[in-house]
C-alpha cells in the first residue's frame, strides 16, 4: 500500500478503485533522552500503515518536516514555518485532486502542525469542495488515555515525550525506544505559557513533560488501537458517502 | 548516521564534531513500467547514506516531494511548486544554521528540483555567507556515462527511466526494479520542447526516455561510484577549509 | 484610558509611564436571534475597558473584523483571512514597539481569531523578544464555568451564542441582548467536524450552540470577573518584571 | 443603521432590501495639541452615520487603523502598511459580495489611506465588476472650502489638524476638540517633500499644518454638508442604476 | 552619460565621482491617433538625457513597462501591476545602493506609475535612509502650464494625449508626432470616475482628453524647460548636501 | 515593426493580422573592458529586430533589467530577483493575451534570466494553454559554435564576454565594441562553482571568460544567422499551426 512503490503504469486504475491517500506527517524535534528526534515521523508512519490496511488506502511518503516552535532551540529540532507548511500541503492536495484522489487523510503526529494542517484543509475545501480532507491527531482517545494513565498530565494540552507518547512508541516502534534512558521530569510550567510566546527551554531542559518511565507497550496499544478504530470508522464512512454519491 | 534516529540529548556535541548535514531530495513521479514512483527518493536516499559514511555526515530524513512539471499529468506524479520548494529549503537551512551546522549537502536525484535548489542555496548564501550549501545531481559523471552507455541518449539534457537511471537503481536499490517490465522507448521529442512549455505527455506514453532494457547493475556502479568519489572529494575539501578557518 | 482620545502632544510621557496597550479584538459574526452581529466586539471592548482600569493600561480602538470561517455563510458574517489578520497584528505590533510600548494585551473575544493572534505574537517575539505580547481568550475560567453552568456544553470546544456567551453579554452589555428572542438549540454536531472542514450551516440553522435561555447576568459576572482577575494578575506580574528589569 | 447591532436572524432580508454598506475608515495619528489621535476615526464615523441616514445604508464597524507614514514618528501614531490595508479591504469586499451587498462606500477620512483604498477598489472591480465600490474623501468640497477659508492652505495637497479639519471636528464631534489648545503653526515645508520621502517631523513639531485657531463649527458645517450632499447624490444614483438594472 | 554604454572596467570610479542615477520610467499605452504607444517612454527618455547633462548624472536604460489601468482595454496598452512595479523598483534601488550610488532620480512620465514609485521610494527610505530617491512627474510646471494653455483642461488631474502632452512630444520627440491625425475630443467624464473604478473606455473612444490640435512645440518648450529647471535645482541641491555631508 | 511606435488607433487590426510579439530581454551587467554594460540588451534588441523582419512580428520595447547573480558585485551590474522577473513577465503575458496576441517570443540574451523566463512561460501555460510562449537563448547554435571557435570554451556552460559573445556583438552592434581593449583571460574556475553558490569575483577580475581577442564579425555572423534561422523556423511553424487551427 506504499504509494511510491507502485509504478505509474499500474497506478491509474488503482487510484480509481481506491481514491484514498494517507499522508504521514511528523517532525524532527527533541524528544528527551530516550526517544529519537524522528519520533513523530515514526508514529505517523506506523499509524498510517495500519490505517491503510484497514481502509484500503495508499500511504504516501512521509513528510518528515513540520512546524516546530516551542522546542526549536533544543538540539536537533528542525522547523519549517506555518506558511511554508500550508503551501506545501495545498500544493500536494492540488496534485492529489489532479490525480483523481477523492479522500485525503493527513495523519499528523506532531501537535505543532495542527494549525497549518487545518488551514490547508480549509483552503483546499474552498477550491475543491468535493475533495474530502481529514486531519487526524489521535482522534477519539481521550477516554482511553484517562483509563490507562497512571499519573495526571503535567499540562492540559501539552503532551510530549511522556507516559503516553512513549507508550505509543513502545507499541508502534518499540525498537527505537531506549527505556533505560527514560526519565520523569515534571516541569513547573508557568501558566503564562498559554497566553504569551514561551519557548519550552524556559521551563524544561529535558523536553520530557511528565513520567516517561511509566510508559508501557500495553498502554500504547490501548490508546493507539482506539485511535485506529476511530479513524477507520470515519474514513470508511467517507468512502461509503462517496459510493452513495456515485450511485446517485 | 541517520539524524532523526539520534536523541536530542546526545546530538548537540555530535553536531559540533561533525557539522555536516545531508538532505536526500527526490520526488514522486512516473518512471515507466519497471521503476517505482519513488525512484528519485530511493536514489537520493541511498546515495546520501553512502556519502554520509565516506564524509562522516548526518543523513536528514528524505524530503520526498519535489517540483514535477513535465510529467505532472502522468499517473502517480505529485508536485510542489518551485516557490514552495524554495521556501521549504530556506526554512530548513535556517534551522540547520541555528543548530550549528556549517555544511549542508542537498543531494538531489530529481532534475526538476534543480532550479529551486540553486535558488534556495543562493538565498541562504545572502543571509549566511559562511554556511556552505552544496547541491549535487550526479556531479562529475559525464565521462563515466559516456564510457558505459551502449546507446546514445535520446536527448542532450533530458534523462529519465532510461539505460542510465535504471542502472543507478539496479546498483542502489535493485530490489525495487522489475526488469521484466523494462522497455525501450525512443520518443520523437519535438525540438521545440526546449524553447516552449511542453508536457512530456505530448511525446511519450511510457515516460521512458530511451533504452531501459540495456540497464545493468555494473553500469550503475561505475557511474554512481564516480559521483560518490566526486561528492566526497568536494565535501572533504569543504571540511578541511572549515578546519583551516577555525585554526585561523 | 481610551488611547485614541488622547492628544499626541500629551501621549509621549504617558506611554513611558504606562507602556501597556490593550487591543480589543472581535468579529462581525452571526450570533443567533438574540445577540447582535457585533457581540464579540462588544465583549472585547467591555473587557478591555475593565482590564485597563485595573492595570492602568491604554485601550486601543477595537479591531472589529476577525477570521470567521465556520459561520461565514450565515447572514451578516464578515471575514478576513488568517494571513491578513496576522499581517495586520504584526504591523500594529511594530508600531507599538516604535512608540515605546513594552506590553501588548490582545484581548480576543472571538475564538476564530486565536490562530492568527498566536502566530502574530510569535512573529513579533522573533523580532522584538523584549516586547511582551499576551493573547487572552477568557483565561482561567474553566472552573467558574463548570460551577455556574446548568446544562453541559454541546461540544468540548465550540462555544457560541449559548448559555455562557449570552451570560457574558448580559453582564457586560446587557442592553444589547434581547432575551425574548433567546432559544435553546442543541444541534447534532457530527463528530467529523473536528477532523474535516465543516461549515456550521451543515448542523445548525440558528447559530446557537446550546441553551441561550439559561443565560443570566449573574453567571456572566461570575465568569467574567474570574477572567478579569486572571488577566489582571498576569499583566501586573509582567509590569513588575519590567520594573525589576529596569532597576537592573 | 449600525450593521453590527443587528441580528443575523433578521439581517438577510434587510441586506436584500438595502444592499448598501458604508465602511468608516480612519487612522490613529497625531493631530496636534487640540485634537485627539482618533480624529480621523471620529470624522469617518460621524460622516458615515449621516450618510447612512440619507441613503438608507448600513454602517459597518469603523476600521480604525490606517496607513500612516508621514507622521509615523509622532507620539501616538500607529500604522499598517499599504499592502496589509489592501488585503484587509479586499477580504472585506469579498465577504460583502458573498453576503449579497451590491454597493460599498468606503468613507475614508485619512488621506494616507487613499492609495490602498483605490487599489483595493480596483482589485475588487477585476473580480466582481458588478459590485460598485466608492471611495470618498470629502468629495466635491473644493468650492465650499475656498469660500469659508480665512487663510490660504499651507500646502496645495497636505491638509492636517488645520483650519479646515478642526472645523470638521467642531461640527461633527465638537466635544472632542479642545480649542483652548489650538495653535497656528505655519511650517516651512520644503518643496522636495513632494518628490522625495519626507517624514513631517523634518518640518513640524506640532503636526498642525496651518491655522487651527481659525476653525469654527460653521465652517465645518458648510463643507461637511457639501460633502454629504455630493456623496448622497452619487450613492442614490448608484442605487437607481441598480434598480434600473433589476427591472431590466 | 548612458550608463549601459560604459564598460564595467571604467565605471567604478565614475560612480564615485558622480553617484547619481536617472531612471526613465514610462509605459506602453494608447495615446490617441497622433501619438505612439511609447509616448511616455519617449518623454521620460528625452527628459532624462537633458537632466543628466545639467546635473552630470547617469541615464539608466529606460524601464518601458508601467502600471496601466484606466486605459488597459485600449488597443496596444500593456500593463504590470503596482505590486510588481514596486518590487522591480526596490530591487533596482538595492542594486544601485550596492554599486555606490547615493542619489536616484526616477523620472516618471506616466501618471499611472506615481503610486508605485512613491511606495518604492518609501520602502527604500526605510532600508537605506541615506540613499536619496527623487520621483519626478513634471514638477513645478503648474504656472507655466496655466500660462501657455489655450483651452482649459478637461479634468483637474487627468492629463492625456492632449494640448499639453502633445506639446511636450513636439518639443522632445517631434518626429514621432503625426499632427495631421491630431484631434480634439472633449469627453464627458462622469464625476464618479474620481470615486469609483472607471475604465476610460466608458467615456472616450479616442484616448485623447482635450485639444490635441492646439499643441505646439513652443508650448512644450516652455513647460518642459520649466520642469527641467526645477528638477535641476532639486538635484543640484541634493548633490551639494552630499558634499556638505562628506566634508563633515 | 517597433510596437511602441505604432498608434493605438491603428494597432488593433494589426495585432489581429500578426498576433506575434517579440520581447528583447537583456540585463545590465559587467562585460569586461571591451564591451558595454548593456551588451545583453544590445544583442537581444538586434536579434529581435532581425527575427521580427523574418517572421512579421512586433518588437516590444526592450526589458533591460535582468537577474544578475554571479557578477552582481562587479562595477555596473544591476539586478532584479528571479521572483520579480517572473511576476513582470507573467503580468506582461497576461496583457498580451488580453490584447489578442497569440504567440510571444521572449528573446533572451542573458543566461541568468533563463530560470525566470522558463518559470514564467510555464505559469502562463497553466493559465492560457493556447497562448504560445517561446524562450530563446541562441537556439540551435551548438554545431556552428564548434565550427568557428578557435579556442575551447573555458567552461562547459558559462559563456561571457568571450570569443563567442564578443563575435556576436561585432556582428550585431560592432560600433559598441572596443576591440583595442579586448583581452584574453582564462580564469581558473573552481569545479565547486557548479555545486555551490560562487560569485564570479572569486575567480575573475575581468569578467572575461576566455579569449575575447579572437572574436571576429564573421564568427558572429555564422552563429547568429544560425540562431536566426532556427528561431525563424520554429516561429513560422507556430504561425502555421495557428492558421491550421483557425481553419479548423
């Protein structure tokens, strides 16, 4: 189901029979001492593969560069601007439409990309209202997370290299996690960080927001499978809608 | 040497000791019946790995989307505009400078990217004159190509899915080539194609420009190793220049 | 404390003694049968006046046009793009810096502006790291809202012309509310609306998301005063930080 | 006739019966010791209200930020660039068209906005040729001004915080003028100021260009009523043209 | 004094001894039955040559494409947008600064360019405050025009292919005028044309605004020499200012 | 055949009978001690005139400013960015389409413009697929050059102020060449110049790349006439294609 492994000669009819493309979107960003810089790319890629199997979609090559602001002054973080990312996604969307795709899942594993992804989806909607664009960032997982979590999150929305994200990696790409280096780090996040630009280097040196040592493969499985179920449900519904539409 | 597999915690000193990043840059583009859509990504990625070993550099995650114009109406081709690609590369270059990198090799395997890559390099040069940016597209291989080629090229500059490019793939990613599907196709390229916008669909249906059946792993090896030698030589010289500079 | 009511001749020293500007930012947007199109402008303006008194700041003229997407096809909604709004805010920020301001509160009462406001604040941070920009959208009110609310919200994040927002208006600009027209409308919001572009006209005809009839001035007072307390605390801390800085 | 005081529920048919919107456009800019920074906003707003009554139009919320270059280094001046202002106006124009408006009056009281307003009107004309956009800056008042003026203007085109503009304020917003602070200041404007960028701080410290002490409410009335007559005439003609058109 | 006829080898010291560049700026635009499309280019070029002689400046190659809106639907008119023209002029200005020029005269003979020229000059002023940019459009000629004119102008500001402009051509490039084709055409210009976008094709078919038959070489000489005197005076003053500056 | 020497009154039908415009495109750039800064403009202009005669086309006014990067720090070089040049050419192209032109030859004599010209042609192709845009830079001359050249080129693609370009000038604008100043200068061009931004000032002080002393009018004639033959052939074919199209 890897799009780029197909040949052009055979792909045309395949797009027609399954006009559904999945883009893994991640980032290169500091993820503490136990996770690699490419953690978000690994997560996006593995999730995309599993979703593709369930919904019979094509996995596009991973877009490995995202918008990294909060951790941009940590070693190893690379960033592209929101404006650039929006253009890149709308260019790709235009190409997909031209190629006959009708559903595009942007499977995003880096929260910093969320703004650009949503804006790109809206711009594509204005130009191609019939082209369905979905942007997923672990949808429908709130209950499952509450269920498995042993420690409360250190922040209502920030989520990084912690009990949960490490668990996701243990489940999806366990061979890339070095749990011997996992730490617990509960930063004192200043409340102003939600209302004024605040690089995370002002409150953490590790880039771990919480209890990475509590991560387990099982917790990851529970949440990730929930996300996959939810994404599958939404995408299959969209496919059915298309079929209904085609049947008139 | 895969940058994104490192952890942030360890990468800072590693950048200092080897401030050299290599970006594989390809495209998703029709490559005939015997080569996958991601051929240019495969080539860029493999070349980058081999160059990295020789020069002790870091391989960044592959940027798999490029500027595809001539073949954009072939099944499976995806494209981003020159303007978007220039922005993406300058954003990444700025990040690399901020992270302490001093040499950036953009290892490009898709000719359509050449304009954007050169423009981005020039813009970075204006902002960061001490940051060395190299853009490689099989440098120094003209003689080796003439030596191994059995059939003349079908065009002085176009080069696609042919005796040579297929040979590169056989050497660098042979498992992705299906020689049983290789064909010879010598299109009648109208001479105006060099002086007016001309989608290739006006002169070829296969996207193969020449004699793919003549490709061999050995031809590929001869040319690719020549390119690697040349790139190695240039990069090592740049590293020496930096050391000279640092010593004052 | 209305900035535009001052004369230039007297304002210079006044900026030096209180280098704190507050921008009311709203929108013109459908708000159901009982609230005016300018609801968000009224809220932003009244909140700004009250905050200004508490922190001794200047109220800039209200910026009454915001980014309206979800309700843009409702009668009376007017919209500017995110890109335009970002430019406008960064232009104003540059002017404020030039005029000697050191703290800028963007008091936003329209959720659709949040993306542009945050992006503008970050861009200003890159250019003027010592210029403090705060973006407020009812900060610190979660507990107070839970306390006063009689009915659960119809959606975890959407919030519009409902029990809460109507209560805010009753407290801050009661004369503009026509409670005789207030309705309860609990739309069936499709869960996909969070993962794909979804104009609200697909699930509501009233633009009321919930129980407007339950709104009271007292509920509004409770939440608004909490927000004002929180904003006051943050801004006074920023002023103290400046004074510390100036004293060395 | 304040647009933002209407509800969405009632506005649709009202737009159809009077598809005419009036935007007050001003600026925040130094206006000498006797006039507030928001003088242009006050003028634009009052003029808009009076015009709206005469032509049965809707007054949009005032856009209070304009392009201020010449006085940008005076205390209190705030500026947005021409480019930003053009985008903002075209975004709003697109929204108005979408909402069913057919005539848009941009009632501008700040000369520095004239370039952006005209450019925006032209760009809208290219996209929506049937949408009538008028840009007014005291049209048709030359004779009336000559008639009431006691002192000659200090410059053929510059006009600021002087006998005339102060008179306009006395008539339209007299409560905001402090005539006890009014001064006469006849700067020695270098003739090059018309042919090379020349901040006004090079020739005036007061920002008053002429004889503010000579201003009277009566002079203001004479000119402002003339402008209102002229604007009314043009707009009513445009409405009639529409009706003719609709009748075929 | 033609800049482009010099060699690079000799120009460096020449720029230092006369760091003054003059850009003729015109347009390709309909000019009635008796004047060529390139009239504004001819005028700009001839004026530039004469000014260069008087002030010892360099004449740059003519920029022959301008912003043409009002007459853009007349046969032969070519146009570039304001935005493009601004960029082009600022790019050139940056180059001139880099080359050591200190004074730049943009000698504009097409009124439609005035907005872009002024904006470009202001942008250059922000970046290079010591680089003097002058924008001339027949400065200081009002009295001379009143003196020679036999018929009143058909419009207070529009001026095109008429008694005056034709006279300028007769004086500066008489061989390009075909007086046998000159006509008088007094269009009924609707007063709204000053307050709403109005292509001139709505009121004239000839593009002649007035009495071309009354043009004479003598009238042209009177006005053009006045303009040249004025421009000379301003530029020589600027040169003296520079010398004063250099002497400290 | 000079477009701008025509009158609007007569040009409409002339465009219909010959809807073919030729734009001479050059640059202002250092060309050694024997050639003027405007060499590329002279060449583009003369070539355009001769081509126009052969194909019955209109010569537009020369666009004398191009993208100059490699020699931008040589005395006298002026540059506009690629982005500006692309916009300018697409604006002009849009105007030409609007005027009824159907074929546009961009006759470029400065290699640095090639990227912008090709990109502009492609963008125009997307908007106006039936508008034929040709970009010529001495097409079809390789064999003729090999034939007349006495010394090998100093570089496979760079070509500047040398045996060949000087010969072109001797043939097309001999009066502007000062052969007494011609020199031979064989710079040691570092091979990295093809793979990293390299201003030519790092390897040449003369801007002559080769043997200018070997230039002759005869060599120029041989190559230029070949180029003219080739351009003529292509353009006449395009005209025939149009006629075929019109005849259905």
